[in-house]
C-alpha cells in the first residue's frame, strides 16, 4: 500500500523538517511497515513508507539516480515494468528488481 509525504519550506532547516517528516511517516506506518525513509534538499523534504511486495530486499525510496541528479518517491505500480526493464538494460545498469528504478 505504501505512503508518501512531501513538504517544501526554503526557510526550514533540515533538523526541523526531519522531525516533522518523521511524525508524518509514523502516522502512515500501517501503510508501509517494511521501511521508512526521507530525503532533504534545498527546503524540500520527501518521505516514503514501504509495504514490500515486489523486490522485497531492495527498491528503497526515496530513490536516487546514480549521478544524484534525480530523486523519485513513487506510490504505484508499473504493470509492464519487466518488459520496460528488459529494454532499458542496454543503457542502464539496474541495482534493484523493482519498478521504481525503471521509472528513474
């Protein structure tokens, strides 16, 4: 089921936004008891709680591209991700087995 939360406040310092996000993720715990992660940059905070269904050991979010340019928090399912993944293996070295990395 997963859950995600976002906030943006350029004047908010990371320790404070981290505390707020931790409270939000705690409230969503039943939606994603398998993992809780957050990411902060330039006043933006993203959080994700995960219910592991595909790629039980990997696919932690927020997920970052290898160069750090892109970050994604995703709550959904790409039904044809395995076919897309097969096509993308020519240009991408996958680190996970899940659909989120295909989105990146």
